[in-house]
């Protein structure tokens, strides 16, 4: 507990830097696992686990297994949020890392439809469910370890570091699939697609080594020393902070739907409807993810300077403006403009939403229910937005005979909801200052 007393209540520099970097590296590994499945669902799984379906039905079936992970995320948020607020942030991050990594490796071992029929799809759903539970519990803990360790005035920057892990996670998963996609079709569909999933064992070991070195959150230690733990955090959240939960859900809904429409649905749309080669769209995604590593922290810093809610609201306006431009650029089928579309959508529009939201959402809840509060809000919206986004977008595309205009309206409507949800939020935390003051006198 002595760590919370150093520097008049501020954790020493090395401690908060290590916490921020460990959160970013850990989320990179977990998002690699999660995104790898999404890309494989868009490009490969329909042929391996649903080969008797027509191409559209097979893609929808593959996306249905993909969505299971999102629907499991609220459960993970509630369970790990409860123990994160009761037991501690650090231990939950270690558990979720293993819960993500092991199922990812097992996916790489599941026999195809030709070997065990639809039992392969059943096993796929089970593994995807466990992945979803892990991500549902991981995000809140990673963000809080970074934000609660960070000094005042830098919470946006450090809160953006776990978010920045999305970029390299998406980059690594896209690179892995891009390499196997370059194999001959037969090799790729028999053994090549398994390699990126099996490689997760190496990343799991790296993530565990890094996260085990991080100290517990100072805010949690202060809360524990003052005896302020809540018996049932989930009950307390819904009893005292329902408005804050709804605001987080509404804001996150626009962000997460935008991202998974761009990062997952657009892969299937580009390869299927537009007949763009898989390698072209995957390479474009790699470019977008590469810049995201840098732009997310930049928008986190802007949040520290301009207030996080205003940066997030600018990002919501960006979705409305850029959604039609994004699909128009894909329709050119020109490699250069496809790359521009992905860089714009991921590293600018998405980063402006994702960069400030870690600190913004954390500001809405006190430490004793913060893990539970942000996890419920973020993961419910993740299930509704991310889980349904590829399915809804595919359905809207079919309804409009391959024209993405309905998809553009769908994204724009959710962006408007995100704008007003962020507008209703607290601009700054009402709780962190009191926690630091308590730490200084502890």
C-alpha cells in the first residue's frame, strides 16, 4: 500500500508509465485474438465450417458465430467488474488474459466441417463465447489500471494507451491473415488459417510476463484502506448511476458500430460485392491500424487539453461526414483510394472516438463501482453495436441490392445518438480528486 503514499498521493513516475505500457501491450495481445476471429469469419470460416451454404448465407452464419463473442461480453463485464471492484484490478487482468489466449489456441485445433460436420461450428461458438467473456472483463480493468495510476492532467493520455492497443492488435491479426491468404487456396483452407490462432500461445506468455509486474491501482488501494468497498457493485450501479450507464451505452454504440462495420463487414463487402482481392482490403486495414497506434494517444492528449467529451463529440460528427465517403472510396476499387478510405475511417474517425473515451467513461463513476459501471456500459453497447453490426450491415446491403446507402444511414443515426450521449456526460471526474486527496493523507 505504500505506493499510494509516495509523492503526496501521486504514484511514482515509473509505476504509472509501467502500468500504462502494460495495459497497452496486454490489450494488443487480447485484441489480436479477438480481431483474428472477426477477420477469419469475414474471409475464411464460411468455407471451412459452413461449406454447404450459399456464399451470402455462409457469411451470415460465420458472422453469427462471430457475434456470440459480443453477446458474452456483458456477462464478462458484470462478473469481472464485480471482482475487480471487490478483489482488485490486477488479478482480473491476469485471469482475462488467460481466458482469451487459451480459447484462441483451441480454435486453431478445431476440425473442419468435412471431418466432424457442424460440431466444428458448435466448438467454434463455445470458444468464441469464452473470448467474449474475457474481453468483457478485460477492457475495464486495463483502462482503470492506466487511468487510476496516471497523474492529474495526463489521464487522457494514459487512458488512451489501452485503446492504442487496438491498432497493433488489428495490425498483427491482419498481417497474420494476409500472409496465410497469400498461400494457395487449398493450403490456406486446410492448414494455413490455423497458424495465426496457434501463434497466440507466444503472445499469451509475453502478456502474462508483462502484466504480473504491474502494481495494483492506487485508487483501489485507497478505497480498500478506507473500507469503501460495495457488497454488490452491479446493484449499486443500477440503483445510483443509471443515467451514467445509459450515456456510456449510447456513446459507445456509435463508436463500436462504426469500427466493426469498417474492420469486419467491409472486408466481406469488398471481397464479395465489389470483388476486391482479399489481400488488397487486408493490406488497407493494416495501413489504417498502423496509424491508429499513434493517433489514439494524440486524441487522448487532445482530450486532456480540450476536455474528453468535446473530442469524442467531434468524432461522432466525423462518422456522419465520412461514412458515405468511405463506401464511395471502396467502390472505386482503386488500391490507393481503398487505402485512403481505411486510414481515414480507422486512424482518424475511429481514433477521435476511441482515444478520449477511456478517461471520459471512467469519469462517470466513483472508484468503488467504476470497474462494474464502465464494463456494463461498454460491453452492453459492444454486444448491440459490434455484435450486430456485421449482420445488420449485411442485411441492409442485401435489402438495397448491394448499395451501401442504408448502411450509411444506419451508421449516421448511431453517431447522432453517440453525440448527444457524450454531451450529457460529466466533463471531468467528480471522484478522482477526492481519491487522490485521501491517498495523500493515508
